[in-house]
């Protein structure tokens, strides 16, 4: 008969997996909202023209005569908020379900609290995105916050699954190369957010050259001026062409650096089968993301392809997190339950090595 603890952990595994999938969906809905120019579809927060649902034109004319209603964009923005609010309820459900097992060995209660703090911070970024009129710094942080929630849900799911299996051993420590690669990935994701928040996706025409030049005219100081004035409406961006070109080109160079970091990781751990496989998946996701980025430039950023590029970023982050997980809980030549399995699982577990 299953114990209360096992049943509770099983439910937590399901909820955190659902949270991971829903977070990925919320990120894509947010990208769709931005690409539809609907980020300011509602000029206030958390409601829309002071209502929880999109009001009629008469109400808007009385409350916000300076912000005419565009019903479709307003509904797109509110749909994003509704789904994000539901995600917050899932986080609260994780805390409620985990309360009774929070003191048991191996349960990641602190990680659950970190998830709560990040989701609250993410809600604040969502509010500032509207009230500061798509200020690029906040939009970029909002994207990074969404990816942080995604990775926390994913890591929490893996940790709870590990606890459910009764595997509470210590993880590997160190791994400087992993931290370096993770830092490069974070930088590249931030650069991607900076590209999209400054509308620099098609600042370069053509590939591999940019505007028919290998080294085009760029204004790096203006492109990465992080103390821009707060107040203007940043819909469609405020930067001049050379500044946007600089942002785009740095993003391309960041992609090259990330590829080198992933290849270095794979070369370093190619002798550990399961880690090598996980890193190969990450490299595959990277190659797909690069192909999508090039296609976006050549095809002038169609909506569906831009959404796929965002989905590629999600896939790349998850695959990198999975590879790091496999390394942290592996011994050379051994395979654990949470990675591709074989007969050595039982031997690894019985010998005291945790998964």
C-alpha cells in the first residue's frame, strides 16, 4: 500500500511537470503578445481600463480618452495575464501540497520558496512592462524571469521525483566549465531579449553578412545604453539603425560563443555516455535555434517563425538544464534512473550513489 508521503510526492511530480509545460506556454503567449504589438493593449495593470475583462468603447472613452481601445490587442494582452495568473496558482498549489512533507529528507522545500519569490517578482516585471511602456530593460528582465520560472519548475520536478524514489544522496560539486557554459547561455538569452525589446531582429539584412557587409556600421554605446530615459512609448523601439545593428551583431557573436561553449562541454564529458547524449541533445537544440535565427533574418521575421525561435530558446534552456542534471547525478560509466536507463541503475543505487 502506498504511503501518504508517496501519494503526496506523486501529486507534486504531476503538478510541477504541469507547471513546467504551462510556463513554456506562457512564454510563447508572451512572445505572441509582443509580436502582435499588443503589449500595451491594456494601458493599466492588473486590469484592462480598470476592469478584469476588456470593457466596451464607452467605458474606455470615459476612463482613458488618451488610450483608444483596440479590442483584439486588449484581449491578447488579457489572455496572457489570465494564463500567467493560473501559473501563479500552480505555484501556490506546489507549496500547499509540499507543506506536510517539507521537513522530510531530500524534499526541496527551499527551492519551492525560491520559485514563489521568482513568480512574485515576475508578476512585478509584468506590471512594470505595461506601466513603463515596454521599457527594454524591463521587457528583457521579464523574459529572463519567465525562463527562470521554467527552469525552477523543471528542476523542482526532477528533485521531487528523486525524493519520491528515496534517493537522497549528495550531488556532484564544482564543474567550472558547466558554470561558464551556463553563464554564456544566460548572456545569450539576455541578448535575445534585448534584440526583441529593441526591435532589432531585422536590423541586419542577409546572412552571414549584415547589410552586405561583414562588419557593418554599428553604435555599440547607444545600442547597449542601459540608462535610457523612462517615459517614452517604446513600442517599435526608439533606437536608430546603427544602434539596432550593433545589438543584432552582438547577438550573432554570442551565438558563436555559446556554440563553442557547448562543444567544449561535450568534448570534456564525451567519455560519460549519458552526459554525452544529453549534451548532444543540447547541441541539437542549439543548431535548430541557429537555423531558426537565420531563417528569421532571411524571411523578414514572420510571426510563426519568430514564435518558433522563442520556442527554440525554451528547448535550449531545458536541454542544457537536463544535461547539467545528468552530470550532477552521474558517475563515469554509470547511468541513473532519471537519465536513459540500463541494468547498471540497480547497481548504482545499491552502491549508495544517488540519482
